[in-house]
């Protein structure tokens, strides 16, 4: 039996049979869709149906990958008016790793033309945040992107993003993901863009200049 065909008898997962930490990591998150599922759960739990819409994976494949991630200790289910999938503490340790991977992958020669999903856009904001651009800024923003709500806290040269609305944000920015991406990373100007701002307009406009452009 080749190493790549081995089965971990403890978890039922396929294994490279290689004790190297990189190989062992790939044993649990190396299958197609696995890391993208993790990406979708970085900012908070999601239902199966929401994951399917976000990723576009078939129900069978998504169900299989979720099962494998559960067996590997990366994802767990909890019930709150219906089953929700969320990362375990160990799964959440992948957050900075995915940020680094995203920065690395952004330099790849292949550039797909598809739209950036909402959670992928939040990862892009985190990975391109420029602390020097924030200076002494301390602010909390609410991003309203369609039905999605995100809390964005900026302070002490760092940015923190979480799913859900913050309590008492300094500014609310309401638009769609494509427009936000174009304003932050493209050449689109605020004038005429479908963006609604509530609260401190100056802080809101500052938000669009906190990130490095590709």
C-alpha cells in the first residue's frame, strides 16, 4: 500500500502516512474544498445551506468534507434553532495561516475572473490591512453587505473582523461586496458609488484607505 493510500484507523481519514507536520496538516485539511470551508467559518458559524450557497459545492461533496473536518477535530456542530457548523479552538488556529496563504496566493499568475465572496472579501481586508495607514485611529465599523453584517474594529495598529453587528458602531457602511471591493482595491471613487454611510462620515471615508492595493 502506498503512503498516500493509507487510512488513519482512528479517524477514518486518508493519510499520507508521513509523520512530518506538513503532511499531517494536509491529512486533515488537504482535500479539495476543505480550506475554503474553514475560510467560510473564520468569522463565525454557518448553516449547511449557507455554506453551500457561498461555496457552490455539491451537497454530497460538502457533506463529506464537513464530516472529514469534524473527524479531524477542525469543525464541530452546535444546535441553535437548527444545526450550525463552527470551527473548534484548534480550527480557529488556522486563521493566521490562511491570512498568510492568502497573501502568498494573491501573487499567483492565474487570476480567476469570478466575484469575491463576502467572507473571502473579509479575509482580503484582514490580509491587506496597513497598520501605518491607521495611525492613531480607534474606530468600530459595521459593514452591511446585503444580508450579511460584520463588525470591524480598528485600534492599536490592528484590525479585527467578526460576523454580526457591533454594539454602538462609530460608522455604518452599507453597500454590496463587489462595490466594497472596487472601492478598496480598485479604482472606483466614492462619488456616485452605491454606498450609504451612517454615523461619522469622516471615519467611514478613512476606512477605505486602510488597505494595500494590489
